[in-house]
C-alpha cells in the first residue's frame, strides 16, 4: 500500500509539473504582458485585502499607482513612493520623512517592485490555466503561478485576467503561513501624458521634510 501511495504521489507530482508549463496559460500571460508594455503609461486604483485564516484577521487598504516604463509613483498605506527607474524615495507624510534608496533592478517582490505585477510570470515561475470564466459581458482567465524557488514564503499566486482587453483584474498571493493577500485592480487609464518629474521627489513641494539617504 505504501509503495502504491508513493507511486501515485510521484505520478501526480509529475502531472502538476507539466500542467504548470501549460501553453494555453502562456498565451494569455504573453497577451497580458504585450498589452501592458504597449502603453506609454498606466494609472490605476487598487485595493489590497489581507486575510489570515488561522488568526481570523482581515483588513483592507486602498491605493493608487502610476507606471511609465521603469518609473512608478505609488500611494499606499500612508506612504508615497517615487521611483525614477533608479532611485526610490519613500515619503511618509504623517511624520514628514523621506527615505532614499536604490533597490535592486531585478527585485521580484511585487511589494518592493509593484510594476512587476504585470509581468511577474516571465521569470522563475511555472504556470497553469485553472479556469475560464464568463460573467455576463466579461470573460476572465484564472491562472496560477508557482515559484520555482521552494524557499519562497508563498506557495502560489493566482491571477485573474480579463480576456477581453487583457488587463489584470486581481492577484492573490497565498502565503505558506496561512495568510493571503489579494490585490484587486480597477479604473485603468492608459497613455496619459505624464512628465518624468512626476516620479521624482521634489523637496520644494514637501517643505520641512527630514531626508534620510540610505544609499551609502
């Protein structure tokens, strides 16, 4: 019996690995990536819901982000982040403090590098198309991403992609500790004319701010 169970487990594991290379999922993910990259800029509102089933905790925070190429400006959880493609200014309005850093360009953490949310599957993930959903006039694809690095603190990321316009509708990160983060995205605006200075912290616009340079 033990041998039978072990053989079955290996077989199922093999099937899952092949499923994660699902070519249909890749077609949808490639269209999402191509659509995202085709726009000179993307502005959107979002809502992050945190759930911890074990401790029966749930809370929600709202934010907004503007992306232009490698640049972004993120307003979330009492912090405004300005990133010009190299330097990151994290401004805390409540305490009038800004921290200056230079994050790693290949950082895969979407909370440190939020623009990666739209192209996250391109590196270090296997993927599987879970379901195609029709909801009235809208159609969605559910795709699960599985990290190749087993040491990650999450087991998978589920993407819900609108297959009418290939915009990301939501992403849910399933933590190994039982905590889940769902990022729901809304109000897309594309190709707005945005000056590059919008992504740079201007000291004159935020007087009496303590500047903490952490680059050295």
